[in-house]
C-alpha cells in the first residue's frame, strides 16, 4: 500500500519508475527529474520490466510512456490500477506522451491516471505534475 500521501515528503526522498521504450527519452526524463530534485529513479524499457521493478522495489510514482511496443502505457496503467501488479492500485501514474488525442486523454482519466504530460517535457511542468500527483504542496 502506498502511504505517501499520509506524511510530509519532499522530492529528494521519492523513487520514480520511468517506463519508456526509447533510451534517449528515459535519459532525458531522468535528467529532468534530477534537475527538480528527484534523485532516486528506476528505468524500464517494457511493461514486463516495469512489472518486475514495481514488484521488487518501493516505487512512489510512475512516469509512463503511452506508445510502446507489445503493451502500451494505458494497458499497463490499467493493470496497476486494477491491482493486477502487486497491491499498487493507489500508485500515482503520470502518462508522458506525444499523443494529444482527446480519446487517449479521456481513456487515461477513466483508468485513474493522475496526470498527463505531453512531450517534450520541461522540468518545471514535470515538477508541477509530480507534486500534484503526490499531493505535495509546492513551495513558492
């Protein structure tokens, strides 16, 4: 069970799982996370790798690419939200994608995706989405 919302947390204490089939995108995202203070990251290139990591480590939130081979991000998110991957129904998930089609955004909302971020991402936008998804009040 993810109890992250019940305590004071800061971005330097959370662990993010970056799921993207593109190595460059994972590296770019990891760099952006580091710039905003998220130092603990895990990476997965496939939904299967992501499942293994979620089941093996304490992951506080997921940055999930939508368009991946074999299983897309929304399918993986649905499995997480339905409790089919460990007991992580409440894990915050942020979709990171180039897909801005209305039906994709609506499908993400129906599944329970916390935030939706369009590539290319900026560190500032990423920080805002992460803080919202984790329930962290940003310091001004």
